[in-house]
C-alpha cells in the first residue's frame, strides 16, 4: 500500500503572542520578536490580521490582510532596514 504525499506545510510560521511590547512569531527553527518601536504597523492592527501570516518562501513572511512582508534578516536586524511605515 502506498500513501499519497502529504499536502504542503501550512504551519511553517505561527504568531505565538501579541503583547503590549510587540509580536512574537515561531518559525520552523526559531522564535522571533518584533517590537512595535521597530515594526509600528503591527501596534494597532487587529489581532486576527496579525495572526494571519504565511511563510511564502523559507524565511520570508507575509501578512496578506495587512500587506506586510518581512524577511528573517529584517526582523533580526531592523537597523539594516531603516525605512519604517508611518
């Protein structure tokens, strides 16, 4: 008996917490924190829109309801990406 291959992994990234300081996401190999002072567009966004995140390619995250896309490098080193949304 042969099993059919499983569908694509839809749990590659997950928002694990939204706090008064920022947003935590869990990827396949690490947990990342996005403080509001560096990622201000999340601060007043509805929780449901923040929780709706996709990993379109490894290490690249997209929030379709907010039209925000970020890579691991920009989350870990926001100082290298000085442009912030107003």
